[in-house]
């Protein structure tokens, strides 16, 4: 693990040395703004739903935190947040199942009714 960790520590700065951040930001200003706005919206909605459902859902803050991680970075983020919060495996599996089910219904609606 030491060599791999050292390679990452050395590799990231080497990748960033050749990056022209000023030019990159000028070209991608609207994309950067949209991404920041989406992350902010997901965070606000996660906090509000955690407060709204705190009586109905056990550990609603953990579930909201995992879902925010899922929406901003995918399943790997959800798993990382779940591990960081020491979420019981049952709650983690139920959250993933609910995320998949709601996502499946949403995408089904997008490909069937939304195009019309």
C-alpha cells in the first residue's frame, strides 16, 4: 500500500501542473456554475427532507446523507458515506434498494411518457 499511496501522492500534482485552470474555467464557466448549483440543490433538499422525515424515518439524517452522496457521485459515494457514518448493513441495503426503485420508475417515465 505504501508504494501505491506514494504514486498517487506524486501523480496528482504531476497531472495538475499541466492544467491551465484560468483557461479551463473561462471555457467551462456555465458548466461549473450548473454543477455547483446542482450540488447545492441536492444538499439543501437532503437537509430539508432529513428534517421533514425525522419522525417517520429512523435515522433520516443518515439516509439523506447517503442519498446526497449517491446523487452527487454515485453508489461509491453512497457506500463511503454509509461507512463513515457507521450505518447498519440493513439500513444501507434498504436505502440502495429505495434509490434503485425510485430511479427505475423515474427513468421508465423518462423513456416512455416524457418524450411526447
